[in-house]
């Protein structure tokens, strides 16, 4: 899916688990994009010690798998729990960003996040690390750009497109699972698999 | 356990400078070639399981992998080739029939590559497809010998026709031999391109019924999935007498590939081997075929053309003459290079004849008997590019069927292991872990891209010949010349030699 | 070794011209000769010919057979055949003049015949089908014999040479006809066999043709299924047979036949009304193999009138004009103005749009 010229107003990344092949190329490209060597995967991996952690995590319980990253929630628990105000939700785009200059690494946000998509920064600094929508690179998320099967895609917040054409109610695709994200609320189907 | 003489066919070469041990290859190989050694903390490969499907090569983010033929060499022997020797080792160990997938890979001559096309020079202008209309629309079906006109109006309707925007259709590939995602991709592409897609002998999955207008439903010897609804849904019905990859025998789907969806669509028990009988057990002679053709016409109220598909064999011309007189509206001829999900190697490689020769012979024979208008001819097995299509039409075909080309467009790398059910590209498998790899959004687009590209190329070639409508190329043998062919071959093809 | 038409396919470019007087007022051949002579440079002297209708009023109910014979043996065999199948009223040498540039003439004879009645009953054929088959028999069965024309009250006159010289040779200025068509040929091969010149005739059809059809083999192989033998391997022969098939054998109206030969594009058909769309779709479906592709402008002559037609994208020139009872068609406007200085109307027909000029009291061809 083309991700150039994204209008930053209220876009989110959604996953289609029926096409996720569990390769984790999204993780590899996320790591590379956030490393010192953005254009060189080999160097990014071989020269970074410790190996960076990706901000997208592929959850898997075969045959179901899908990439999961920060949902940039409407009512973000991490923002509420942040004691320094480092976690901020941009009022226009709705993206939740961690201001690293303010983060003190208390990890309250990691505890609070219902999706488990915040991690400790792998560079050893005491800051929280999570999906930032690749804003620093012009807002073209590396995971979406490099997914080999278009299993993650950009869509308007709250309006994920169903894959292919409308299926009949009750139809399941061949792998048997279906995942829906809800913007608000903590319960999601199919998300228990960790 | 005694020593196995089978050695790896392929070697996996990993460039350690580039490998980042990301394990994408480990996760992606259905044959479990790659694994992560915890102790050494790196990815290692077991060459003996590699089938050269190249999934890992394509997926590797740093292009660290390549696959080579195992350079292990026997002493040179033009008669006992390595393949001949290895086949015997395999059979001595297993006692079984050698199975393979896709089409005949033997080095027999490819007649398409011995045929050259004309271009207009001087006495006749070539036509520029970018500036003039160039028509590829094709209608398949029985044509009357004359139109009945009364008072300047059509007095009698024509027999039912299939209308194709371009003379290419997706050939029969059963749901079961290929995944539902693959079937859906082709159905969607057919709808977008305005052409047809053939169900093969696996029936029509309920999810694909909405593409009925662009579907030819097949009635094969196993009659899988055939019921009244099935016949009504399709735009045409095809009786499969044979297929180019395995003339004389029926389809074979191992029980492992018969899961819930396949079972429901084919109307057979789960886990049961789906073995189609060699003949239709109600067609033992040409008059029986006539009976079935008309039964199907009755069942569909004479509203749909009925097609008959045969493998290209020795007396194809006489057989097709019989089929035309038996009432078929379309005849599909499948050459020996046709692909399959599973076939005994010896039958695939030794039975049948090239479709180029069969097509030429059938077209000439039907014209000699004055019955060419009674059927449309479709040929397949194998059509690899747009030049093959132009040559097929000039030899006499109305349209072509493509299958291997379509699968390659969707990701097939011709490893010929379809029968194992472990297709790493999500095509020839029912394993949900693998089928999800084929995203119909992507695959359908690739098919549309391929056929659109071919259409443009065909228009260029037609324009070069001074033709602006595909029907003026049909059977136009004077537009072809043979190169590197002997006199008999030129005669059978009905074309002159280059220079004449 | 150079091969002639029939042994090899010889493409050519040319000039055509046709004049009809709708009220059947016959006029001299000199006029058409002037018209075609103006287009001298379109030919290369390797073929020229004329078709004339209304030239044998005294024998108008008999078939006028013009023959070329390579030798006496061919003549004897043909005459034997004719005597067996026809009552020959009169036969004799076709009168000609000596013209320096017209050389190597075959033996040219003319017979006025009528088919033997009992033969027709025996064969259970229609008279014109009987004629058609006899002509096919002679052309393909008797070596060295070639039927130049075989219609009633009409004749074809052709040779290797510039058309105006051919006209001189056959003394066409002494004939009077109410339809004249003419052709000058520019073949791309040298034998220039007399039989290969235009017009090509069948029964009372005559066709003169400018262009080269790229759909030739497609057309030919379809025609062969209906008994037509394309022995000359020329485009003109194929076109004549196409019209014979559509108009005589299938009995289609002329407008429909024209739409099969120079069919409108699918994009145009899509924009038509339902009924017309269905009709045109049916025409293109059934007669797909008779679509003529490649440049052509043709004049089809018959005892009922003439039809001039261009291919669907007008790759050859064709101009038409009217004055009083006369209708003129030609490859060039100058060829028309050479014989008719001030026509009432002059126009260039569009691709696929026929110019139909019928004789009085005829409502269709």
C-alpha cells in the first residue's frame, strides 16, 4: 500500500491478521529505521550492541499472527500515568509521542499500557520506547512500507478497511481468525495470544 | 536402516557478511531448511530439504541468501544422465510412482520459439496502436453459418457466446490443488479484466460464487462439487475429458489436502483422497459425450455454451471433429507442457503432443470439413508470453488458457513440489499458515498487471502486421514463418519457411 | 524461378475508377480510359483491366464467357467441357488491336452460352451455383485455361500493360456500356501474368481493388469452407468471393454485407441503441473471419449497379461524384474531373461508408 504524502491528521496503522505471514520483517525494518544506520540493515544489526528492540511486536499463535504497535488511543493510559508529562498526545494528529528529554524511565507507562506495546529503550538509556509513527522520517512508517504481504496498512483513525470485498456475516477467512481493534475500551478479540 | 543414496539437489549459500541472523528465513521455510542454533547463536541450513522455491531468498532483508544446484557431478554420461540415475535411487528406496508438479520440463522443441511473425513494410501500412483503435474483443461459442436477417433486423438470436475483452482466460486449477486465496485472486482479476476463470475439477467455493459471471464451471470425471446451483452459477460449463499434463488419467488430490473447506466444496468426506477416475464413467464413446453435452445444455436451459477440454494427443484432429459434431460450442486443447498439482513424472514427460502442432492440425481439419464455425478453439499448455498468444491465434485459436503463467505472476517459482502441499508461496497448499502468504489484493493486481501488459504487447504486434482487429489474425497462417523446422513440421503447422 | 499468381502471393498497389449511368444510357469505353489514363503513375505497367456492363444487348440473356488460353490444348479441353455443360450459341476470337506495349498475349476467346437444362436439373443446383461451379472447375482443373469473366451482358478485359494501352488493345472505345470500371496495377513482382490483372470476376460480380489486405489468409480459409477455391491467391479474388458469399449465398442485404466487411469498431457499437447493437454484434460475431483488414478501396460491379467501399480506417483514397444520371468513383479527384469537369456533388466517403449507385428499377443488389 502506498504511504507517501500521508495526511497526518488522524491516521493509524491497522493489521490484517489473515495476511500476516509471521516473518517479522516489520520488526527488522522498525529496528533499522530507529538505529544509527537508517539505510543499512546489515550495519544497523551488526554494529549496534545491544541489538535494538523493535517498537512493533508480532504476536503469534499459529496460524494467527499480526503486528501490534502503539494504538495511539483516544484516551491513552500512558499519558494519564506519565508522571513527568513526557508522554503527550498531539491534539491534531492524535499521535502519542514520548518526549525523551522529559522521560525519566520510571516505567509507569509500561505497566499502564493495556496492549503492552511500550518497552524499555534498548540503547540502555532510561527512557520508554514505543511506536512514534516514524514521524522523524516524514511520517512513512517503515513497517507498513516494508511488509511483504500488505498485512499492515494505514487508514483513517477509527475506520479500518476490511480486506477484499465485504464478506457475508459469519464468514471467516481461511485461517479462521478475525481481529478488530476498538479505539476505546480495553477489550479486543484475538488479542489474548501473547 | 540402510544408506540412502539420495544427495541434496540444491545448496543454500549464506553470505555471512550480510546475514544478520534475523530468522526470517527460519520462519518462512515450510520445508524446515533453516533453523536457529541457540548455542552458536546463528542461523544454519540443512541443504537436503531445500527444494529451490526461493522464498527465503526473496524474503531475506539483506539479500544474504542464494540457492545453487548442488555441484555434485556424476561422471559424464549422455545416456545415464544424473536425473535418470537419481530417479532409480528414489524408486529403489520407496517402491513408489515418481510424482511431480507443474509441466513437462524435458528439452523437447518448443514450436512457439520456431515461429516468426510478419510486419507490414511498404505495400501495406502498419497501424499505430497508440493512435488507432486496436480491437482484442473475442466471442467464444458456436457460430451459425449465416445470419438470418429480415427487414434489416436480426431474425434469429445467436447461440450463447462468452464475451472476452481480451483473448486470454485463466485455465482450470482446482480448489484443493491450489488455495482458496489463489482461486479468489484469479476470479477477481478475471472480473476486472472482463475475461473468464475456470474452476477446475474442485468445484466452486461459496465465497467465489459472486464471480459466477466470469467463471467457467468444470465437470470432470470425479464430478466434484457438481450440482444444479453450480451449473447455474457459471457463465459456461466445461466437460474435462483430459488435461495436457497427464493425458489418460484423472486428477489426484491427496487426503492431507482435503480439509474442511475442500471437503465441503467438493462434496467429499474430509481426509479422503480425491482421485478422479481416468475416463468419465458415463462417457465411453463419442456418442456418450454427445449425451452429456446435451444433458448439460438441458440443465442450463441452452443459455450457456458448453466446452469440452481434451489433452493434445495423436489424433486430436479427428477427436475434435467428433467433439464439434457432438454439439460442443467450445473445444479446449491442452498441450503436453500443461501444468498440474500432481502427476506421475513418466506420464507428464512422455504422454501427449505439443499444443502448437495439435492446434494447427485441429484447425486445418475442422476447416477441411467445413465445420470450423461450429466451435471456438481455445489452447493452453504452455503459453508463456504475449508472442505465444499471437502465434496461437494466427495458427487458428480463438483464445488461450493460461495457468502456469498466472501462478508465476502470483509468486510461483516452479520448484515442482506442489504435490507435497508445502507451497511456500501460499499457492499449492491448504495449510492455513502458508495460504495466508497469498494476499488476493496483491495477487489479483499482479495478474491484472500481467495481462494488461500482454494486451499492450499484442496490440503492438497486431499493429505491426497491419491488423486492427484480432479476428483478422485468427487462422491467418500467412503471417507466420517457421525457422529451424523440417518440412514435415512446416506442413503440420501449415506455415511456410522464413524466406519464402 | 519467378512464379505467377496462384503459385505465389503477389501484393500490389494501384489505381481504380468507375462510372455508372443509372438510367442505363450506354457510353463509350473511351471515357473510362481517359479517367484511368490520368492516374498513369499509380501503375507500373504490369497490369490493367476493365469491366463493362451492358455491352452485349443482343445476347443479354446468355452468359458471355471470356477466356484466356496459354495454348491450343487448354482451348480444346475447355471447349470440350463447355460443350458438355452448355449450349454454345456462338464463339470466336475476342477482337483486339495491335499495340506496341502489349506483348505475349494468350489466346483470347469469347463464347455466348446457356447451361444445358437437363444438366441443371440433374445437378439439383440453382443456375448461378451451376455457373459458379463450372467456372471453378475450369480454373482449377484445366491447366492453362482461365475464365476472365462469365456474367450476362458484361465482360472483363485485362492484360499486362498500362490500362489505357489495354483499353486500346481491346478496342474498348468501340464498346458502349452503362457501367465501366477500370484498374491499373502496380504489382511488386514481375511475372505480370495476364490472369492476375484486375478486375476479378465471378458470375456478374466484378471487383477492382486498390490495397493489400492483411486479413487475407483468415478470409481465404473461411471462404474455402464454402467451396470457394482461391486459386489466384490475390486479394481481389478473395474480396469478390466474400461479396458473393454474403450477397448471393447468404442473401444478406447490401448494408449488412458492407458492415461485415468494414465493420464499425466495438467502441462505436457500444454507443448504439439496443437493437442495432445486437445486430452489429451478431454480424461481427458470425462474420468475424470476413472482416477485411488492411488498406482497401474497392469498386464492386454487378448487373444491378456498383458499390464503392473503403476499409474501416480509410487507408486508401477514394473519391465519389455525381452529375445528372452519372455517378463516378475513383482513387483520385483528378481522374473524375478529367471526364466530368463540373460534377453536381463531389465527396470523399468515410472509412467503412459505402457509395451505392444502383441502376433504375433496381431496389437492391
